[in-house]
């Protein structure tokens, strides 16, 4: 699928029938938030995925395939191997953006760079993803994500280390890890 050659999909093929899928960027943001919520059990998440993405009832025999298609849609129609995405909500350096906590930065960036008012726009998720991943480095959200992603090393000059520590503290996202995850990360950092 090429965003510049092909038309963005409005349906997914399940079995031999096409089903409408909700393409609005807000839905996929809600999907990401749902997947990150550790308070919601897997069964409830699964039901909510169907509520979010599929306006029509999906037959039971197609639900597993429909879940796979929802995840593939969320990823922009590309498998992990096919994707070259560089901006993400996670990774080795940790979470570098949050749709909840960075909403004003993201809103302002789209308005300033593209003239798009995200309150007024019906924007396909894949288009939103492409625009978000291509925000210029002068946008506040791009700077904030860069601060969060920068690894502070002993090779950096002391002033640079101090600057990035201050920026990381200033723009830190809430720590949503469980106590067990925090302890495991601490043990990993100590080499245990």
C-alpha cells in the first residue's frame, strides 16, 4: 500500500466480504490509549476494539481475522518489517509522546505546519500518521519528543548532559508502569 499511489482504505476484507472500518484518526488514538491501559482486561479490550473500528456486526467466525485487520489498520497497513516509522510512543528509549498529555502540542503543530484544525477535520488515520511522523523539527512536539528520546551518555559534555536532564524532567510523561515493571527495569539497569 502506497499512500501516494493507492487510495486509503475505508473497508477491510474479512473472508470474502468487505466490512466498513472506522478510519477517523480519533478512533485509532482511542485504540492506542485502550491498548496502553493496564486497568482494562483483555476481554474488555477486545470488545472495545470491535466497538471502535467496526460499525457493523462482525460474525463470530470472522472475529479473529477482524482483530488482526484492526491491528494492521492501526499500523498503517504495514507489518513491522514493512514499516519505517521513526516516531513512536514506545521503544528502547521509552515513551516519547502521549496523545493525552501532549494533545495541545500536537494540535498546535498540525495547525501551524499544515493549517489543519484537528477539532474540525475528519482525517483518515493513515494520513494523520504520515503528517504526525513528518512534523518539522521546529514544532514544539518534535522538540519535546527529541528531548525524551535522547540518551544521556558520559561522552556528552557536562553542560549538554545537564540540559537534557532538565528537558527530560520538564517534559516527563507520567510513569504508568506497574510496581513490578519499575522493579524489573531498576534491576535491569543495575545489571541483575
